[in-house]
C-alpha cells in the first residue's frame, strides 16, 4: 500500500463518501415508528365487497390453537382488503348437520360446529377492543383469541383519536334519565336520545359538546367512505349464501373459485370485470369452498339439486369460475391462502367499483 494512502487511511481521510442522488439536497428524516398507511375516506360509497367460505376449513385444522390461528389469518385478509361482509356456509349434507349436537351457551364448537366457531371468532375480532368485554362474555371458543394479531381497522379507534363516527355499547339506564348513555371508548360516555336496551352495540355520530346520535351501521361507509369493518353472516348451505343476500336485488357479480376454473388474471380483463362502473354493478361476492371445493357444497345442497346444479356443473351458479393461481408449485392451495390470492387478484374489479362511488 502506498505511504500516502496508508497515511490517509490511518487519519480517517479516505472514508468512502456517500453518493448523493440528483435530488438529494438535504437529509430527509423518515419516521418509521408509526404506521403511515392510515385509511383515509374519499367520499361516500355504496358498493360492497363480500366473501363467502365454507366453515369446514376449520375442521381441517387439528388442534384448537390451529383452528383459532386459521380464523385470525382469514380475519386479517378481510380487514386488509376492506371486505364489507363475510358469509360462513355449511357445506355438509342435511343429514350430517342434523346429527350434530345442539349448541349450548358455553359450548366449545371448534370441533362439533366449525362454521359456528369460525363465525364466533371472526365476530369477536371485528369488534373494537373496547367493546369486547361487554359484548362477548368469557367463552371456550375465544380462549386464545386474544393472542391473534390485531385487525386495527378504522373503527378500532383509540381514546386519543378523533372520528365523527364511533362504535359503542349502551349502558344500563339511569334513574329519571331520558335517552341512553353509550360507551364509545372515550373518557366520558355520550348520550343519545333513543331508548335502547343495555348491552346493545350501536354506531353513533358525534357532534359538539358530547352530543351524539345513533346512525345505521352502514352510515360511515355510505356517507363518508370509511371502511367500517365486516358483518358476519351464517348460512346452512351454499344456495342460501345467494338467496339470503342482505342487499336489495342480490349480488351483481358472483365469482366462484376452483382449481378447474379459468385463470383469474384472464377473467379480470373482460369488460364487465375491468369496467364494472359501466354496468352499474354495486355488490361483489367472492366464494371459496372447503377442502373438497365448491363441488362438495353443491353436491350436498338439496336446493341446488332441485335447480339442476350438481358438483359437475356448479360453475353455472356463478358469473365467473376462476382459478386464483394457475401453475401452483404446491399440490394444494389452502382456502386461507386462496382468500389472499383471490382478493388480490380481484383488486382491479374493486378499484373499478370505486370509480363510481
């Protein structure tokens, strides 16, 4: 090593210089201690995204902890992709359903009624943390639910955060009091003029001076565009997922998933999926089967049998029959994985709905 170079190194004069980019004119401090992807409403929206799945996927998990963790994985997907409704359906035949024992108030249903267990855990996770103790008594189904990752959705507000809407639970009535007091997770309860039984979950809009009013649960979404969590609905068959739809006119687009379907990426290029606003679509439903697929659900559904829908032509029940990931490297794609893939693949469709509000 030359003497001059050796001298510079010993004196620290030849330290490598940081290469500046063309626009690097000053140091930029990035705060990574707090999340930056905070949901921001962009105006009211009327469209909805729903997911339906067979509760039997819980039965495929062996231990109670695995079943709970599986529910947590699904809940995270629903929250991340702003799903408005999740439908848990039973894909077993009527005879098998009737043989199951009745559900008691304090029964662990993880093994006996997997669809009930999944719906119970999802409902718990969707509920804002400050309401859970009041709305969900101690139950075997929820024994380890507190260990699952937080969903941290926009309506899971902290006490120091402000939003004109909040979820609350009504308090016991007070002597000589008119109206109802509601715990919305703030230091002080708020009062509404409605008379509501205690222990009821309500959505409220806050005004000045702790004045509040109850609103319909979809109001934050429809009026301002907030993502306000998901409702949980249970059905005893695949056909009832469609016939018991809570939206006027039913679902506008129904997508069934199967390894025998067309590639999802190709289906999304069709005009009705790439430009749904032009067709006036409002309500989208994405359906996932259990371990044996939607074919099993169709085979065990007596109503579909009457309609001529069997495991061989169940694809005719949907507007699209898709494979969420053709050419997979694993022998099977688990339902909880397919949900993430399906929601990601249908994102362009949701973005198209967003263009019409």
